[in-house]
């Protein structure tokens, strides 16, 4: 779904400092690592551990977390299909700015719809790396770190991804992490190894 543009009489300003200049200054490539997977799959935990490891390696990073973003920028959005799409559209634009700044950007969002993730890939191009945190639903339900699956079971939450709202698995993610088989440390090391061409 294309956003209807309501702004008129605007012109794109080409700046003198570009992405390549910023990347050269930072000694890294600006990329977007897009973590997707069910609630409870380990996205936030692995993303946070990855950021810490990259920071320890001297990399300039920023982590965009789904819950945190909904406290501010996307605080006006609910969990309808339309709001989920708008949530990802806004994050796509924010992530594009961070990547343009030369930052290794980590986005941790369920992003259940292939179409929405594809729209992020289209905008970021080769700077987009999809990381599928693959974990069976029953394991996510057992973990239930936020108690959300329990609330779904009790009828307190509707339109919950993987239960009564769909989750569309990625077809060809750049990285697959089976978080029910790997430790957090092993998961991070696997991702770091695949990121070496960007350092």
C-alpha cells in the first residue's frame, strides 16, 4: 500500500556529505539487520546481544526495538493489519536515515507480512539483511517472556501473531537463526561471521 503524499511544494535537498563519506569516516558499511520472527522467538534478546558484541568490536550501532518504538514514534498505532503496516512503514523510513548515516542498524520487529518486509528491502536494497529468528510456536509459547501467550489463552489479547493473526515466514532470508537450537552467544557469533564482508 503506497502512502498518499499530502505535502506539496517540497524539494529534495542533496547534501554535500553523503553515505559513502560517513561510512569511510566510521570504517564500516551502513546496513540494516532486520530481525523477524514470532513473539518469544528471541529477537530482542539476540538483537541486544549482537549490538553489544558489535559495540565491543568498535562498531557504530543503533537498535530499533518494536516495543520501544511503540512507546513514542508509533504510540498512536494499535495491532490491526493496517496499523501493523503503518508501524513498519515508519520504521522503514527511520532505518533508512540511520543506514544513510553509516550506522549498523538493528531492527527487531515481528513484521508478520512478507509484503511489508519486501517494501523495506526495496528501499534499502543491498543494505538490507533479513535475519529470520526461526523458533517453533510451541517453544515460543513455553518461553512466553512477556506473558502474552497466556493472555491470548485467557482471551485478553486478540489479533496475536501466530495465533489468530498470520505470520508469513521469509522465503529467502540472508540469515536464519534457529533459536531453539543455538544459545544466544552462538546465534550472535553466527550473525557476526556473516557480517564480516560489511566491516
